[in-house]
C-alpha cells in the first residue's frame, strides 16, 4: 500500500515525502522513480518530491541516484548535479552489421530471427524481396513496414494486422522528427505504420488531430497514452472501448473533462453511466438514482460518493457487490466502521466452514463478502 501511495499520480509532493523514512527499500525505490504514468514523457510534470526529500533518499541509499537521474519527475537541476552530462558515459555506437551475418539471419530457420533481419535497413534488396513472400506472417509483416517501400509495394505484400494483434512498432516511425515522413505514416493504409507513428513523441498537432479519430482502436489508444494534445471526445470514446487493465489511466489524461459527464446517465453502456459520478456538478438526485442501476458496476461507482444519502450508503454497504466501495463513503456511520474493524480483528484467526475468513461488511453467519 505504501509503495502504491509513493507512485500515486495525485498525491502531493509533501504527502509523498512522509515516506522518505520508510523501512522498506521497495518503497524508497518507488519514491525515487516517481509516479507511474504512461504519459510522463509527454505531459507537463512537476517534481514528485521536495528537493530535501530526494537528498534524504540519497543519504539513505546513494545508489538511488541511478534511478533518479532518468526520472522525469526529478527536477532537472538535481539530475544534472547527480550525473553531469560530461561525466556520463555515452553508449557506444553499434558497429555496422556484418553483411554475411545479416544474410545468414535472413535465411535462419527461426522466424523471429528472420523478422529481425527483415526490418534491418541494411538488408539487400533481393533479400527483402525474398522475405516479402516468406511463409511466416511475422516476417512478411516486418518487411511490409520497411521505410523505403511505397504504399503500393506494401499493399502487394500478404500481411495482416488484426484489431487485437500486438505488433512490434517500426522504430524509424516511432522516432522520426521529419514531418513529411510522419505524414506518410499518418496517412498510410498500413495499420502497423499508423500504430507506430502514434507512439512518436514528436508528432505535430495536425498529426495528432488526424490520428485521434483513426478507425483502428489501437492507434487511438496508443495516441491517447502518449499525447496530451488528444481532445476530450476521443479520450472518452477510447476509454469506453478499451478492455485493457490500464484503461483507467486515460481518466487522468489532461484533456479529459469531468464536468458534463452527467449527460452519460442515459447511455446504454454501463461503463459510461459509471462515469457520471466523476462529474462534480452531477446532482445528488442523479447519483441516488444511479445507485439503483441494474448493473453492479454502475451501483459500485456511486457507492463511495458523498452525494448519496446516509441511508442509501447503508443499503449499499449491506450489498455484497457494493460493500467495498460503500465502506469508503464518508457518510458510513462511525459505529459501522468500528464494527468492521472489530469483526476483522475477531475473525482474522477464525474460520467459516473450515476456511480462514475476514469479512468486510456486517457480520452474518450466512454470508461472506
């Protein structure tokens, strides 16, 4: 729990600094890394800790400087002082690939080795042509994403990228700063190239705007995860369409607007209705109505909301599907909170039907939450 708190995005630097004397090294490591966010490299970030707190971390574990120096959440002045640019060893340039070694890879029995060769910019044209008809779809896909190919040449290759396919992005498309090359990728009919360029942190505003309504879900998701310039509607629709475990991070996107989400109360999508509680201007009567929604995810979203009446909070606390969320509601009576803690202490070493049990909610010998 303390490690999660150390990397929570919305915790203030002062709150996070209370953990600098924590006895667990993993917590200190988390403090040095800073908040976990897929958008840390593109959002405007502020220092995750006061400078004195970073200094204290270094006093306790000097090797944490290796983590701090690459963290975008650490003030640049401190990172420069920890590891001045001139003293930092530059990575050695990779020697040019041996032509014979590259040719051997292109003929390797392992499809993953061949796919690596297929993406290598130094591969001979005749070998590229041979791999373009390779029996492996992975190899053919790698060839189809080479930078020198025209759209017609890409279309002539038998490749496939499905909605749920995870592919290796084309490195040249993810890194290029050339607006013309970026435009080629943005306009390409090749889904893989559009997914790749969506990861590029150097896209212009026009490129972001062109991709935010892309037909491919993965393009939109990658774009939202990496670009703060995506507007509210695409972020909202991408969140509702997503089934990934990290989709909740999209709700922290800087363009995501909470005011106005109350209009989703009539949506047929239960996850859209569950967003209504995020609207600070949603009326208490609306929150109360949604707390009776037939879908448990909607009721659960409202259970912790302070706009609910105390009596309704107790009702939700008695419901196994919403008890956990209702337990965090500030309107839950103190007496009930105390009973939960007492029950937990009493039942920690107890058993029901021979199984250890800790209950959240009102104790009943007939029910376990």
